[in-house]
C-alpha cells in the first residue's frame, strides 16, 4: 500500500487506541518503529519514575527505565516539557519485539501510577500456504462432513476464507480458531452436508494477513467426492409392444459407488439381474408393472417402475356358437371383445349378404324370418402402430324353415375325359333342419344318383354328358329343383408324333414334318423352331403349312398338320440349307391342355465362316498373338493354317523347326447361330517383323471345305467406320449405328459423332459443328436435338495411334413430339356461310383435317394447310345439313400423327377468334397494358390538338369573311409605295424579341449565305416598311427582281413580338411565303440557287389551285386561295422564281426553314424565331443597292390586288379598322 494509505490506517489505529486505552502498531521485520508515549507535562512537578515494559511470548520485562534503554536496539526520546516519552525500536524482530509494550509513570516513594499507556507492536510476517484436511475428502450424501483449513507462521494470525468454484462470494458458517502466534496454526472448519450434485465440487481456502498486499493471497484447493444412493431410471413408461413380438426393458442406474447388477421383479416375483432384459414372444400374461431396484450399500435402495402394455388385436368371443329358433321369435346375441388399445368399432356382418350390417356389441333380431337364417360374424377393429387390426367370431342362427329353390354350381360344368368332376347343390334359403338332396339325370329320373349336396362323377366319359337335376327337401317341406348341362372335353392326344432326332444333308429336297392329334374341342396347332413360332404368313418364303381336320363321334376332332420345307427363298424352292438346323416343336392346344412333340434336326453341310476378322495387329516383341477362325459345320471340321501358302504343322513351326506356333480347335455354343460352331486358334509366340503377313485358315469336312485369310500387321490407327445408319428416331434424339472398321489392334477404340444441321454441309465454316463423344458405345444416342429437324452425321474412330478418316455422311431427321402437336383453339362454324375459324398456336407445319358428322358418322370433308397462327376458311361441304363439324391438327408430312379432334361451336355470327387474355403470358399482358396507357395519352393529346386547330380554323374563317367585306381597300403594294416616301430608321437587332423559334432545322446546304438570305427575307420589313437587304449571288447570277420583302404584318399588328408574329404562330412563315410571292424571292426558301428551272429543263407550273391539305399543317392559307394566280411566263422570269425543295416550286408548299448557325449568333436569344439578322447592319451599301433594285421591280410589275392583313382582321378581339388597331394573340412560352 502507498504512503497515504498507511497514514490513514495509522490515524485510524491511534483513534481506536485512544478509545480502547491501547493501540496497535505494525512493523515489518528489520524496520524501525517509534512507540509514542504522551503524558501531561504537569506531572513533572512530582517525583517520578518513567519506564517501558515489554510482554512477548517468552517473557514480560522492563526494556527501559528513565532515559536508559535496557536493550541495545532500543532508544528513548524523552522531552518532559512536551510530555513525550517515546521508545525507538531499531531492526524489529518477531521473537523480541512482537508483543505489548507499556509506558508507565509512577510517583517515587508512593508507587502511585501517574500515567499508563499500552501499545501492541505487531511484527508483520506473511503466513504459510494453507493446508486442507482431509486432502481427498469423501462424503456421503446428506451426512455432515468437516473440511479443516490451517495456516501457520503468520503475524498477525491470517484470515481464512472458504470459496466454492464458480461462486464469487465466500462461504458462510465456517468456524475460525485463531493460532495466537506463529508457532500455532490458525484453523477454519467448514461443515458441509453434500448432495449428489456436490460430487466433484471444488473448494478453495484462501489465507491473508496484513503482511501481504491487498491483491496477494495464498490458497489451497480440494475436490469433494460424494457417495450417493442409486438413482434408477427405466425405459419410457408405459412401453408398448405387440403380442408375439420382442421387447427389451432397460434399467439405467446412477450411483456412487457404482452398482454392477440390478434386480427386476414383477408382482414381487424375481425376473432378472441384468440391466437390459429382453422379453421374447410376448404374451398377454407379460402385461403389467415391472420394478427395477439397485443397492450400492449406502443404506438406501433405488427403484423405478415400468408399465409394459402388450398390444393385441381384438379377441372376440361369443358365448354360444349356434342357436336354433322358430320363425317370428326374437334373438339377442352379445359379442365379447378384449383389445388393447380399445376397439374403434364393433359390427355384425352376415355371410352371403353384403347389405347386412349392424353396429354395436349386441346383435338384436326381432321377428326372425327364414331369410335371416345363416352365419353371422362379429368383427372388432382397433389401431396398432397406425395399422388397422381386427378380430372376429362367428355365430350361426338356425331358423327352422323348409328349403328354397336349388342352385347347382358350377353353372356350366365341363369335365375332362377320364377325370373326376363334382357338382354341388345348395338351397336358398338353405332350410333347417338341413335338407336332403336328390340327384338324377335326364332320361333316368327314377335312378337316384346321390342324396347329399354333392354329386361326384369319378371317371367322366363321353357318355357322361347330359342334364343333371337336384332337388332339396327336409321335414318341413320340399324346395324347387334345378339343373345343369354337363359337357365332357377331351384334351389333345397325339396320334402321330415327331421323331426325337433326324439328320439330313444340305440340298436335300422335298422334306416335310407331320404331326397329328385328337381333342375336344378342336385343338389348334403351332409350329416352332428353336422356340420361335413359325407363322405361315411371315415365313411363307421358307415354309409351307398344310392342315387336315375331321370331326368324329361326340364332336371329337382329328387334326393333322404338315410343315413343308418349301418356299421361294429356298434353293430350287425345296432344298434344305444349313440354317434349317435346330429344334422343331409341334404343339397342340385346346381349353383343357397343351401337348408338344419335339424334333432335333441336324443338317450335314460344309464349313461356313462366322464372325471373321480379316486383320489382327500386334507389335514386334509381343509375347504372343492369336489368330482366330470360327466356322459352323456338321460333322466336325478339320483346320489347317498356312503362312504365305506354306503349311504350319500343328505343334511346331514352319518346316517343324521350333515351337513358335500352337494350334487348337474348340467347340463353342453360340445362341445366335445355334450349335455346331467350332473355332480354330493359331497362337504365334515371340512376335517378330517376319511374322507379319497373310495367314490362311483352311477348314474341311466330308461335305466340303472353306478357307479364310487373316492378315497379321503392326498396330495402327483405326480404319474408318462404314455403313452409318439410324436405328431409332426420337423427337430430341437419334440413335446411330455403324459397322466398325479394323480397330488397329486396340480394343478400347473411342468413337466420336460429328453433326450439324442439314441446312449446310459439314464443311461449311459458317455454322458451328458439334461433336458427341460416344466413347465405346455402338449404337450411340445423340441427344439435345430439335424436333422435326434434319441433321448431317459422320462418325470417326480413334485410338492411341491416331484418328480414322470420317465415315460416310448420313442425313437423318428427328420426329415430332406427339405431346407438342397442339389442339385447335376457339373452333367455330357458321352454317350460313359455311365458314370455319380456328386458332393454332404452333410453328409446326400442320394440316387441319375438317370432319363433318353425317348420320352419326364422321367423314373427312376438307384439308386445310395451316401456315399462320389464325385460319379462317370456307368449307366445300357435300351436304348442307351436317350435324357437327370438328377439326384435328395433323403433321403436314405425316397426316397419321394428329391431335385430338375438337368439335366446333356452331353459331350465326363468327367473330375473329382471339386468344383469351387469361392464356397470355405475363410479359404480353404487361405490354398490352402499357400500350393501352400510351394509346390513351396519345388520344388525349390528339383531341387537344384537334380542338386547338378547329378553333383557329373558325377564327380564320371569320378573317376570310372580313376580307371579302373590305376587298375595296388599297393593296399592300400601294401602301408600301406611300410609305417609301418617308421610311423610318432601319430596325436593328436588340433584346426586345419575346418569341423563340421552335423550328430550327439544318438545311442540306447549310451555307452561311443561305442563312443570311433567309434571315434577310424574314426581317426585311418592320412596321410596314420595306428594307433593302443584300441579295445573294449564286452560280454567278444575281437574284433578279425586287428584293423587297413586303411584310403583311405592320405596326398595326397587335403581336407582342418584333418579328411580326406571335410565338408559335404562323405569321412569320406567312411573311416568308408572301415575300417570295411578291418577287422578293431572290433566294429560295430552301436555300437553293438561282436556277429557276426544274430538273427536266422546264419551268415550274404556276397554275396553282390551292389545297389546304398540302400545306404541311400551316393553317390560315386558305384565306388567300380565292386570289387567281398569275400564269404569265414573263412574270415567272421577272420574279426569278426559285425552286422550293419538297414543294415542286409551289410557293404555298410547306415552308422549309433554314437552320440557323449557332456559332454566328452571339446573342442569348439565338434560338428565338424572328430576331433580325445581326450581320445585316454590317452592309449598309448593299442594303441601299437592294432597295433601289426592289423599287425598280415594283414599278415594272403589274398592279397586284392584295388585301392588307391588318385590314382583314375583324373579330371579337379587334377594334375598327385604323392604323392603331391591334389583334390580341395568345402567346405560349
């Protein structure tokens, strides 16, 4: 602890000592300490004696008297005037200084104690590490156990605290026993009563005294082991097991010390001592409570109970199995049921009566009748493991009554010749007491054949056929008789059979096999070769069947069949071949039995080569190689091998010099080719290059000989496959097969199929060629193809030596997926027009087959080729009164593949079939909705525009009426001539224009000259005055005629724009056209040159008749259409008429505005329509010249009668005609 903390502690101790009369002072070993003694200085007036007394564990004695210390390490600090008598201790030790020091002042002579003061000096020494006893404590659950912690050697005595692992706070209740000195240990005893959960708990004892830092501690740990009584737990209770099954009952014990056996008991009876006890073949007696108990010697036995429920289906019992009653009496029969779990249903049924059913455990029948006689079944049902289980018991109710009518079974009896047959007779109702039965045969009624319910004929003969009768009777009466017709059949029986073995030679002729049998009914004959039926139709080329049959007595048939080896596919029509070898079977069969006769036919023939491989490959240095030669022959053939026509002797080499060659012959069985197959093998050891060459295998027997060549060569790349073909076609796959070439000596040859669409060849680089790795498969399935598409295929072989060339090219097509042939939609038929309409949703080439039903039969009426999604056809029907029309869709290339037919809906009016909106895909629905919204907006905008145009047309119509009323007013030309006398100052470009030109377009020429001319034409007049503008020079020709642009808009216009027209109005356009008409068109509107002729060298036609529909939407021009145009050529020449692009020289055609060049307009209003040309002011001299030329043209031109625009205005928005009249226009910014 730091100095400040020490001072605080010291002050606290001083205060405590002042109160208690003594205080404690701590000092560490080897340190110095001052023991203070303070007294009243007034006591110095008396005779006195001062001294210090020390009391430690050894003695109590003076250590200082007066100012003289009695120990060499002690010193006295005596200041009487200040009342101080202190003892200074140097190098404190525990044995000397630890104890109580007393400062005393006594009066001399009397011994009266004037002052006394005590100080407990504690020499601080850390304690030793604590120790816990017992070291490994073992406790018993519930019994008190003491844990003692001790620590010695500390000064002062240490503080001992107990902790449990996992808990932060110390444990309470520990008993502390201080040691009092370093030699005596301080003890702390903790008494615990442990439980099972305390087993393995860790306890910790911590020792601390003032000699240690606050965070320093010494501790000891122990782990408490607790022995506890057994805790017993058994399998989940209740435990269910089905009767007859096995179950294991488990007992789990948790105990300390552990137990090694348990005790199973049931109802106090001992069963077993194992923890897991198995009960096998559980019975109902095993049901009950099982107790598992365990004892580990601690005086308390643990146990647990297990309830075992043995589940079983219902056990049904009825107290009496049968009961005899009279007709009209009542019956009550209880049904006792035992089941676990309890039954879910109990019901009564009656045998032979599916309609009878009674629910409940008691069967009650009131006023019984004869029909209620019979056997009753009580059935109970419960559920075990989600499965329905049932049990039943029967009860027979015997109602006394006479038998009813007889019934014989079987109803159509058939007996087998020389076999037994039994006929059974029963009565309905059966009658009680049981009736007697009387059997007889028609024609012998007096002969009783039997008196029981069964008639048995032990050996049936043909004479046993006939009609048999049966009649029941008992003591109460006789029932009705019944009869059946008995027929006796005879199973097939051979009359002539085939011999077991027959041997013939190849090329033998006229060979037959004959087989005959009898039977009733007539047996059928079947011929088989090697288990495969010989059909007369399909095998007529090799066989001919002849049959002879006759019917004998009692309808017994005799059938004789001959198999003739005769046909067009045989040599000389009837010769045998080697393929005729095999097993032939003649089989007769009727309703009773099937019999067979078998013949093994052997054909003697010369060797026939089978599965010949003409090439074999092997590398030089190979240990051996085999050459095979497989033939079919009878009798057994001989084999001979030769190399380059030199025979190879068996067991030796050529010329017999060594054992290089080995030969053998084996007989093998080949299911495909039958028996008589032999294989000759030539084994060549230690292959060398000289062994390569052509080997010959020669085989012969008594019937002839044959030979085969085999070439031995080095391994190589495989040969190309041949005969590529299709073996199976699907709608998305094709199965290809090919003949494999020589594999080059490697068995693991890999085949790759290359293919592409048949629309281009395999060499076409424009289309991606695809490959399919078939590995070793032949045939190979090519998947992922499109249906009804043609593909070109080739196959290539590959081994470790390289690749083969490509095989022959094959073009094959996939078939159509029948599930993808659509059905026609919305099929409708209109009888009046004989029109049928339907919808088809497919891209396949289809043919619509129209069928009409006439007199109940469907007949094909017409075929319609479907090339579009919607078809509508007029039918060419034979009859008008057809009942119904239906359509089915078939493939155009194969009309046998069709969809299901759909019957048309007949009606008077056929609407164009449309696809239901609910059937449209979501993306089309969204597109339709968006289109509808956009269409609605367009319609609204068009309506607004139409209303605006209509209103303008009405205004212009009024202007036309005013123009007619003021036709006598002077023309614009006259007014301009008057105004020429005093022209106002020219107009200069400024910022007064409030309109914006919305029709900026780039012209085809885009020249600055054209822009200037257009602007000059547009801005040449202001306030009714004409201004001279610079005329453009094009192609070396000056623009003739007057260059004055006569502006119809004067200052009389109430337009708010300085360009002579309102914003978005057509005034400026009209000014431009008017300027051109008045001869100021030195420059064409389209910026064209001065060439006045058309492309064909003729002048444009000025015989213009106004059509408002051709003016590009510029309304208001029709107001001037009544003025007759001038047709004189001189007029055209004088005005230097410019060709207007797009208008064929029409001055009234749609105006094509020249694009303004943005880089030439420095004003912020460069996009405003009607601004004066900023470049016009820079050419005053040219302007003057232009004004003079224009004045000359006006004098030469004939008078023109034009109505001033301001004079024509008369509407609700105008004032009487005057110079100051203004027209109010709507300005849209």
